[in-house]
C-alpha cells in the first residue's frame, strides 16, 4: 500500500513536471512562498534580534529548502478524507491520496484559483468537484439547489462556526481571542444595535469618515496628489470602524490606531503562515513571527478607561437606556465570567474589528480603480450626487436615493468580488444532500461564486463592466439578498453588517467623487490587475490613484 502510494507520488510528480503549465505554476508558487517567508523572517529579525541576528539568510534557506516542505509533506490535514468520489480539478495526475498531487494542486490554486474553478465548472457543470487549497481538500459546489440547501442547513449538520474557526485558526493555536470572529455574538450585537440606533450610528460613522477623508486626501484645489489606493482606503475604513466599535475619543488616539494596525498585520502574517505549515507547527512559527500577545496587552491598557466608563454607566442605568448604549457598552454588558475580564474583552473586540477589516477596503478600492481608469463615469455620478446633497445633505434617506452609486459598487463587486469561494461549511457528521451527494464527516465544502455572478442567463454580457446596469431597479441594491446575488451571502448567515457597511461605502465613494477629480496613476493604461491569493481577490496592492480637490466642491 505504502509502496504503491510512493510510486504514484513519483509518477504524478513527473507527470506534473512534464506540463509547462505545471512548471510555471509551481515556480510561481515557490516564488510567492519564498517572498512571504523572507518577509516573515525579516520581521522576526527586527523583533528578536538576539535570536536571529546574523543567521537570517541561513534560516531562510533552511526553511525554504528543507524544513517547511518536510513539515508540510507529512502534515495529516493535506490528505483527502474519503473524497475519492469527487473528481479532482487543478491537478489530477494521480489518486487524491498522493501528497504530491495535493501540493501541485494547492500551489496552482494559490496563484490561479479563478482559473481552477472555471476549469471545474466547464468540465463538470453543476456537479461537485474537489480542489486542493493550501489548508485542505475542499469540495466545491456550483448547483443553485446545493447553495440554497447549504445556506439554510442546521449548524448541527453543516457547521459555519467550525469552518470559520478552521479558516481563521488563530484562536485555538495562540490561545488568544484575536482572530476568532465569535460570529454568533457579533451577529447578534450588530443586528440589535444597528437596527435600534441606525440614524445615530450612521451620523457618527459619516462624521468619522469625512474627517479622515479630508485629512488624508487634503484640501488643496490646484495640485494632483498621488497616493497608494488600497492602503489609503484601508486606513480610512479602519479609523471609521473604530469609531463604531470603541467610540470617540479612543478611535482618534494615535497609539490605539497604530496598535490596531500592528495587530491586523500580526493576524495577517499568522494567516499566511497557517497556509504554509502544518497545524501542529503553526503556534511555534506564529509566535515567532508576530507580537500578537504583547500588542493585545498594550491595547488592553488603552481600552481600560473606556470599559470602566461603560461599567459605571451600566450601574447608573439598571434598565438599559438605548441612547446611552453604544457597541462597546453592549459588549461589556453581554460579557460574563472569563469573557468579562478586561484582556479577554479587548481581545474579543479586536477580533471583531479584524474579522471585518479587509473586505470593506477591498470592495471600495475595486470600485475606485474602475472609476480612476474611466474618469468619464464621474460626471454621471456627480449629476446624481450633487443635487441630492444640495437639497437634503448627507443622511440615511439622502444616501438611499443614490442608486447609480449603489449600482456602480454592486457591479464592481460582481465583476471582482472579494473571494471566489463562499459558504464555507464543515460536515459535522456523514450526511447526504437532497440529491444524494454524500459528504463525509469532517469534509469542508464551499460554493464557487463566479458561476452565479457571471451567469449569462441572469446578466447580459456578464463579463463586461457596466456600472449602471442595476440603477433603474431598487430591487437590485447591493444589499438585496437573492439566490443570484451572493456577495453578502444568502440564508441564515447572510451578512448582518451589510447595511451599515453599504452606507459607509456609498458615503465615502459619493463624497470622493463629488469633492475630488480622480484619475489613475500615470503608469497605468488599463485597470491595475487584481492580486489573487488562493480564493482571495485583492485589488492591486501597489497602484496609486491621484486626487485633486474640485473648485466647486461643496
Ligand atoms: C465588503 C464587506 C463584506 C462582505 C463581502 C461580507 C460578506 C459576508 C458573507 C458572504 C457572509 C455570510 C458567510 C456565509 O454564509 O458563509 C457574512 C457574514 C457575516 N458578516 Fe459580513 N461581509 C462584509 C463586511 C462585514 C462587516 C463590516 C461586518 C460587521 C461590522 C460583517 C459582519 C458579519 C457577520 C457577523 C457575519 C456572520 C453572520 C452569522 O453568523 O449569521 N461583515 N459576511
């Protein structure tokens, strides 16, 4: 048995290498992994010079050439769990039990997930197939009937929570709450808090947004200012969400903001490491490469006074006074036992902010690139925004009328997306879907989103960016959930943050267009290409966008 496995491993390696595409993919994946490792170890050196000083090149060489491949090779989680019934896409040179088959497939998926998923859809239509992601084999579903079934499945059968825990992973491995989105509580707090205080929350979010936008983009009217698009949008978004999560004045405390940024980076590094090393080696590498625990300790110190203020308010208002209860106060009120300890509470709060940090910035930047490369769209949008704002100002009702802005954002999200896979679930027992598709216990499933969002029976010219295709139909708002529009999910777990988020995205986009001329950096003649990392679709990381304050801006 072992011998035949080994032989098929060797055969599959040769088969893979004989294909030019395979070679290109593998070399790309190696170069991506090596660059990431170099980044990680540069950081390790700067954090712990006593340990790494002078040895970094050797350590990097050792890890990239030996230790990591060996660790990864013998990692159990890469083996297929009884998924032989599902055809393999991305690499099918041998049985899926082959380690090499997994790694060739996973390397290709890392750099070309949309291509792999397209290949699967073209080959198998609505039938499930499996792909190797860096974390594990994943069964991919494209059938609308399967999607609806998964979206409404009971947690006891197909677990959303287990799949999330598995993807984020930081919680268990580091014994710290950061990175664990604790979705149930966050979803509940969001639903109750936002629904009851929408007007007040939107006004605060808007105040924070416009203040940081003006600070970052400047007020000069004659000169173009060129700034990196994604990192700038990210900075503004994070600042705005801090106003929502911890409130004023802490959200404007520069020490707090820089800690939040550092913690985001720590978690991002941990998440990359998780994809490169087996789970048992992850805590060691993650601790070495990040300063998560010390940064959370520091954040705990800063959050202390705000939590104390909430506690004394709670004592004052034995019956909750809705007007006095912001998000942090609600979290304090809902946290009991170990969760109410200041450090755990801080970690949990940071976990929430991290869980929702990158997708909003990615969504806005995707749209910004479309606009910056096609500045002629700006005038159409201004013709909508300017009269509304002159008449009604910026508020929930006026922003709701901006249907062209909404349509532009939705079309950009349809064409780009933030992930090519959604609806990750883990089977908690052996079970069968209604058409008999068997899912063994422990297997991970996900839905491929492009077949839904680029379906020619739903969309005319589905691959074309037509920014105003949804603007005449209020049923087609970006927040509307339908079985054809899955950007914010569907069914039980559909995103509860989407209304506030969309308000924020619309205000930010509309304000930028109304107050600034916007154009893409001189080096680009077409829209800067997206960066693909596994199923993640990130707007170009380095492209610049130029802004110039409009003279007649209000
Ligand atoms: C562009 C940004 C965002 C996108 C594309 C997005 C998308 C989604 C999707 C697709 C789901 C459902 C996942 C599934 O069924 O597997 C979801 C769930 C969720 N989202 Fe978002 N989201 C975004 C931003 C946010 C923000 C800003 C918040 C909070 C402030 C948030 C909070 C949540 C929560 C708590 C859940 C879990 C709901 C539950 O457990 O029932 N999301 N999101």
